[in-house]
C-alpha cells in the first residue's frame, strides 16, 4: 500500500509473524489487503478484496468493515457493509493467501445492517440492525460449519432434532436456534452433553405448511471454542387430520375424523388414537388401521358417572 493517505481505516492481523493489513480506500470505498510473511519487513502488492462498495454506509466510517481469525485456525473472515447496506463476508482458509471471490460473498442479514465486529476465537460476528425507534444488536456464528449431519424428524408432539458431535468430540453444551427463515434465527433451547433435542414448542404448529429452519451451536468450557452447523430446513411436517369430533353415548365416546388426503403423498396405513388430560400428557391407547372412527368404551377406566365425564378435545 504505497500511500497511506489514500485510506481512512486500516486494520492489521498478526498470525505468528504473518501480518495482514486491510484498508478502506478513501475515494472508491474498496477494501484492499497486503500481506507480509516476514513480520512486516517486505510486503506483497495490495489486492482488492471488495470493490466499489459505494459511500452510503449506515455505520460509522471507522467500523464499516472488520477482519478476524476464526477459532484460532487458518481461517480468516472479512465482514463488511456492502453497497446494499447489508452485512456480508468473504473468507480465506489459508491465512489470507487466497480468498473466495466477492461474487461468493455470504450475506449475513437480509435487513439493513452495519457496524460489524468479529470475536476472533469464538467465530462470532456482531452487527447492528436499525428498528423503528433504536438499534438492535445481533450475533451470528460464521466460518466453516463444524457440526454436521443435523437431522429434523417431525413427530406428532414435537420435532426431533439430532446432530453429530463437534469434530467427533462431544461439546460441553449445545444451543439450538430456529426461525421461519435463514437470517432471523432465535434462541430455542440449550442442552448439555447430548446431541439431540425435542422441540415441543411446535406442538400446535405441526401441520402448518411453512418451512422452519434450525441451527445448532456447540460450545466448550469457558466458551473457548464455538462450533456450529449449517442452517437446516424442515419443509414437510405431519399432515393435518381435520374435523376430529367426539360424540358421547352410553358408556362410550365415538371419535371420527376425515381421512388424510393421499394426493399429498402420504401413504397412511394406520391411524393411532392418543388420549390424555392435557396436550403434553397424551399417551397412545388405540390403533384403528385405516378406519376413520373409534369407539372409546372406557375399558379399564372407572368414572364416577358417565354424565359427569368432561371431554376436552
């Protein structure tokens, strides 16, 4: 970088004697980089990593980009506010020698966002998003996913979420995030020393057709390392059984329902009836085959009087 007066912000990373300098070009608002492998004695030619961002930044001039080493590894991320006023990043997996193209940038948030900061060892990107009255602070894990094989299986009461260990090692704990899109995932739950979670919060939404997205983040002691999974989508949930009705008779309750529409692609071979005092305490007690009705005759159940029976369906 021949003339420092051409730049209004510079940031340096020192990685075991390899020094990288990133700088914002004053006129074009490019982000350039130069690299030294001998502790700054000699330098490579400057390379433009991000070109022509424009000058409409929502953030402060000095914090419209940031760079950081992720997980104390060879991976470096460069996060910045693009010309579309959205935080995005590119990365290198070999200490800055080569970078993914700007055309392969990863957009962190589809909303207007600015002022990115990277927590190096934890692989976390912090940035600001304006709202109607103030500014929200958001956090996102970035870099290469280290948790794989995330699987989502719908059950009639919950969604079962499972994932692999972090590089074959069980983390101290995992946090599960979910949302209706990939850029607005909210904290759902935290589990310790296990790689599965049952999301009962979707109990009343199991039949909705909109997709739901999950991401898992693992952390080690004192948060010294954070690992995360890809965002995974659950598109198809359980089909909806409609028009369930209950009619009481003498010492029995007749249950009936509409059959599942086979045109949806489901091959229904058995209807199973569950019963309980609350939605959370349902237990299976009858299988009906392909029939769409069942008579509950109260076998093995004693009631004070049939007329006092209350049905909550």
